[in-house]
């Protein structure tokens, strides 16, 4: 049975293909369209999934989308009766509804030579989120939590997963939302783009939560684990918020009202300097989020008495809060899959349908290698038109004798201070580069953060870089131990180790680590092992292979990014391209 799962007409549009309950392929549309967080109908991601599975549209038995207009219907009707929406808002909602219901038609339009003969299944947004975490987790039974902005009139859902079943025990409904709270503060702090919340999370450790008491009136905690916003500080419930979910980058107008500026002072505009007050507001927002998050997680743990938890939804990208779960609660194991945000709903929708139809659990996601891959021929073909230009620029192209030789040479280059574009195997699923489309550098160099920010990434200086660490060395270097294969948890680095790895140590001594296993990422593991043999440090600085764009997908894009920026070395598969300035030692 073949099921195509979709996150469509939503930020991070994505497709996933599941065959007999086993995930075959998954990718975000942004990687193909080259626009970050692309929202709309993910026709190129679908084309990739079909190609990877070797099937056509006519072979698809079921299509599942992570949105169901009938979900929480009584709540919707009750709310709309009490708060009639503006006509413009109503028309916009109806248009979006038609778009989602028209998905079978859009599939046929995207693949005009084939007929879609399968069945279309809408799946409630948060059920898809919960399924995307629990049904690929290693847990047979676990508490499950989904928190985001909004989906199907709810902003959070929680409960218990057992085998194929997920029982939702509680929800927070529109207009209350922790995701909206965090997004509104992100806008207020002068980060206007969809998905900028991680910048606030990165800024938070530079401040103190001086505004947390003030923010307590914005987010009120409930004894059942839920929360409520003081709506005086928001606009989304009473005004049509201009936003765009169709064919392009998602955009949102301001979600906060003038009352927020009266409470916290004037907003920061994007070009304004970041002052102490802004850092404190970021710290306070993170503290407020964590208070609500841990209230919910603790209540759920007490009620369920379970020790495993699986998280999803945009807020599950809050790796700082995730990393504190074991310290703050009785949960002992935490699972967050690679695409915890809305893209992940594509997997969750597909697996929900698979289990509804009686399918058994068939796969655990312990790696993120679900995207396109390119062979030696394709890499050579990408290089061919640039050989003259590369030669004129003094670049050389080499192919080491074997993998060990390649890893040793690259590790030596990193230890010598060079910056490496590392392009290997299948593109990662989810927002993090995990050793397949990565830029790698030496975590020991105090100046490396500055070098990367100015020479390659051109991004804000306060944002930290992440370490990819051999999984057997986590306990020795971090205060916590355990597998974090998708960079979804932040751990504290041991105090005596921090000075040894300044480029990946955040201002509060934390690191958003990726644990690297020889089983799931053998070449990356070999490379870090070679670096450890040379330096005694079992980790590399790992940042995504891009420059203010979606992470590169193809060898062409990798080469283009290499040529545009000041990377020293590009490794694509077995091929090494060296810039002359420094060369591999
Ligand atoms: Fe969501």
C-alpha cells in the first residue's frame, strides 16, 4: 500500500511517501523552489517522492493531508457564533479551504499524464503532528505533545500513544496559543520573517528574564496543563491578520497589539541595534514559554506516569526547552523527529492513515536521510562546466584513494582552520544539516564563529553554532547523555570542556548538539573520528550548507554556494575541490 503524505498550503510545505508503513522518502518543497519555508502545493517534493519510490501518481492508494476542516467543528462554530469574523477574513478562510479540498485535482494538474485513483484523507493537524513524532519513535508507549501556532482551530494537543493508537486527552483551542505568543515577541523584537523564532531563542541567554513577571499576565497557566493568552496583547482573534500561505515565502503581519508596546516599551525595528532591553525580553519570552511548556509536560507526566515523551509542532523546535525536560520533569527519554514542525505533518498524516487502515508499526526514524541523493556521475556533471573557471581561480580537484584517506585529509584541513563544504548522500529531512549538506569547521578555534559569520553565513553574530559529536563521547563532554540525532535538544557543556570548544559553546555554556552514530551516518562518523585522533576533540562545528537560502539540495547548488562564499574546501561524495589560498595540508 502506498500512501502520499502532504503538508500543503502551510509554511514548510512538504511531501512524504510511505510504502507498507515504511517511510521511503520525504522532503520540503523549499529545497526545490529555493525559497525558505515555501508555502503552497508541494508538487516538486511530490515528484521527488514518486521518483524515489519508483512509482507514478496512478500507483498511489491514499493521499493524506495534515489538515481537516471538520476537526474541532463544534468549537469553531461556537466561537464563530460568538465572534463573527470580518468578511475579508471569512473569504480568505473559505479560499484556503477550497485549496486543500482541491488537492486531488492539483495532483492531476501537476502530473497531467496520469490519473489519481486513490482516496483522499484529511487528518487533524495536531493528530498528524503527534503521529509524526510517536509513530516513528522507538517507544511502544509514550506521552505525546504537540504545540504550535494554530492548526485546525487548536494550538496544542496532548495525550498518550500506545502501539498504533494515539489518544488525545487535551487541547488548547483558538485564540490561545504559545506559538503565537513566541511569534509575536519575535516580531516585536525586530525579526519579521516566518521561522525567526530560533533567533529569539539564541538571543535569550545574553539577557536576564527581567520582563518575565510582566509576561506572566500575557500567558496564564492552567491546572490541566493548558494555558490562556491575555488577548488584549494580540490582534489575531479580532482582526484579519494579513498572511500568505500560497506559492511563496510565508508572510505574517504583526500579531501583537499596541498594548504589548505599552507593557514592554517600543518595539525594535529590524535595523535597530540590539540593546540590553531586547536581550532581556528575549530571555523573558523563553522563560515564559518554558514555564507554560513544563507546566503542561509535568501535568501529563503525573497523569500518565509514563517516562517517555514524544514531541512535535513548531514549538518542539525549541531545543533549549526540550533539553531541560529530563532535569525539570520525571520523563527520562525524549524523542523529537527531524522535521518536528509543520513539514513533519506530511509523515504524520500518512502514518495516521496507515494505522487507521490497520497497518502495524513498521519504522523508527533514527536518521534524517530521506531526501534526494546524487551519484559520482552527477557530481562530475555539475563540475564539468566549471572546470575552466575553477582552474583559472587556481582551484584543484582531487579524488582520494579511499574513504579513510578522504576523511584524514578533510579532518587535517579542518584542524588547520579551513572551512569545508561537506555534501554527501541523501539530503536531510527537516531544518537541520546533519552531516549530509553541512559546512564543517574546527570547534576549538575562538575566531571560527566570527570567520563563518563574516565569510560565509552573513548572519547575526549572537547566534550560536552547533557541535556534531560522536555519540560515545557525549557523556564526557556534556552534562547530559543520550542520543540527539536531529539537533533538537540543547545540553550544557561540561564546565571544564567549554574553553576547549569555544566556537560551539553558547554564552550560557550550552550546545545544540547532534549525536553522530557509525550505524546511521558512517562517513560523517569516520570524519569526526579522524578529527578526534588528530586533536583529542570528538566533535566538529556543523552548520547548514547554505548562505541565506534553503539548504543546498543538488551538486550544482553546492558548487554555486562554494564559489559564492569563501569556503576553503568543497567535498562532494568522493571528490575534493580545493581553493588555492590554503589548500589541504
Ligand atoms: Fe503545526
